[in-house]
């Protein structure tokens, strides 16, 4: 069965302390890997789509990269407003449903 | 361009009642997905629909749950004879097509008392 595993489950950073979140996946025939941000009580907010190994996308302090087995979300010099749960998902190659990991809860301290 | 609209945002039902959750996809999107989320847990897939068709309902309980996405109007997730265990946040997402990113609504928080 297709699986998406995210690590760490939770991460506390000081403001300005860069780090990376990991998303590993097992799916035959990747049709897309997606990163989302979710704030408490809100719906997930789309961040990036990656389709092929070696691809990179950037937005402000966030940069997503993709290899054949995993994706990283790099956070450079984070600020307290970056605190959220970050979710990654892949699409089932058969039915195109999105399969989500359980997320990384990021807390950035001022 | 309005985002994915879900209503109601909060819904309280007594055990045994019916809950109807509505989702209007983004303009131009014909693919709708429903997910369930419990506190501190991830998003669990329930059902994937295209206009008038259920594509994948592998995550939806066989009993009491049903979903539709008619030719006209919003997608509806219906839960009959609700039980306390149905209390959760239900999120709807829509996409333009297969292989593209999905955009989520703000969710409906169902509380069964």
C-alpha cells in the first residue's frame, strides 16, 4: 500500500534557526508530491507541487526539494509566523486520491 | 476567484440525527475530495468524486455515510444516524483535474452530542 511518512512529528526552533522537514513516500509511479501548511482550526493551504526528482520550488523562506524516495521542506531563518503543521501528500497513481502524511508540527520561538 | 466554500462551519447534531455537509468547489474545478481529521491527527481520505460520478470511495464507511456531486450545485457529504465517534473536522478539497494540486476549504466541524 502507498505510504507517506513525515519526520519529525514535532520540531521547535528558535527564530532564525534553519532546519528541514522530511517526507518519505512509497508509491509506484509518482504523479505529484504536494506540500501544505495547516494552521489550527483552518483548512490546509497549498504551498508547492513537485513532479520529478531533482525539482526544487521556493517561496519566501521555504524551499521544497524532491528525490526518488523523499522530499524535504527547508525552512531558512524561520519566523514565529511560520509556526504551523506542514503536511505532504502524494497522489495515488490509480485513482488520483491524495494520500497525506501525519504532518510535522513546527513551533518557532521568538 | 472564491476559494473552496464549505458550510456550515460548525454543526451540532444529537445522536441519531442526520448531518449534511456542503462543499462548493473552486470555479472551473470538477474534482472534489472529502477528508476527515481528528484532533492532532492527519487527514484521512474518505471519497473522491467528479461531476455525477464517485471515483473512489474506499475511505468511506459502508454504513451511514454517502456522498454526491450532482451536475448542478455543491457536493454533499451525508451522515445518517450520527454517533459520537463521527465528531471530527470534515474537509473538502477541489482540483482542476487529475495530477494537479487540490485546494481545501475551511472545513466543517461536526460535534455529536
